[in-house]
């Protein structure tokens, strides 16, 4: 059956936009404590990537800036935007909603850059199923001991929250592997090595785009 292209508001075909999006989307997922934020921030500047900003209903943590770390919105606003189809992916994590606004993809397209999404495994699977050509990377801690230490060192959650995140980590990895959506798994044992490995995977994809 021939593929039908529809025109969007800017005059570009939806097919062309999808192809561009797939070739320039990089997803980095992993359990809490895997080091996603540190790796993403290091790579954004080093590789001239556009780092996607997610919307969330959770309260800001100390030092977080609205519009920079997240778009902090109310649950009511999140539900309204979701109903309007304004999220590329969305997920419920520890009682709070998270989602990637569709505007982030358009922002990257207009800038002519690859978009790096630091998102939950649930969201990563949604992105990969919607855009099979996206590069999906699963970042993992080296072992349970290191994971527990990293979660405790944050100092932003109670011990109960630490234990909850620790317990969920195994489920997230299992779900990611069972979904079969992730192209690369990288163990973050030594931070510099992990950054270099993720950079190599992105550079390979960039040459193919």
C-alpha cells in the first residue's frame, strides 16, 4: 500500500518530518542512579546536541529551574495537554507525570540538531515504537551496591524513597530488555568511559543520518 503524506502547518510532509525525527532522535534511559543526567549534560555540550526538556507535575527540587531542568506544571495542566496530544511520550513515575512536549522535536528540527532525550524506560519504549529509527540507549549501574550508594548520596530523597527507587530499578531494566526496544546497553562503572561509549554510539548514528 502506498504511503500517504499529509502536510503540516509549516508545509512539510508528515512523512518527511517523521524521517528527519527518527534519524535525529537519541533516547537515553535507565533506572534512577544510573547517571543519566550527568552523562546527558556532558554530551550536550561536547557533541552539540539539543537536550530535550520534559514537563512534569512533581515539585521542583532545590536548585532546579523551570524551563531549564523541567517544565513544572500542575496535574490539571498536564492532563489537558495530554488530552490535546501535546506529548510525544508520557509516563507516570513515583506518583508524578512526566512527558516530552511535541515542541521539543520541532525545536530540534528547526535548529538542525540531534535531540537527546533523558527519559524513563516507559517513555523510551513509547518513543522507539513511534519512531523505530531512533537510537535508544540503556544506561545501567555496575551493580546493586553502586546503585544503592548513588541513590543515597543524592540527599534529595528520604531513605524510604531510596529503597523504593532501588526496588524499581530491577523492574525497569527487566521491562526494557523484554520490550526489545533498546539498541545499546552501556554500564556506567567509570563515568568518563560511559560518556565516551555513549558518544561513540551517537557519533555512529550521526554518520548514518
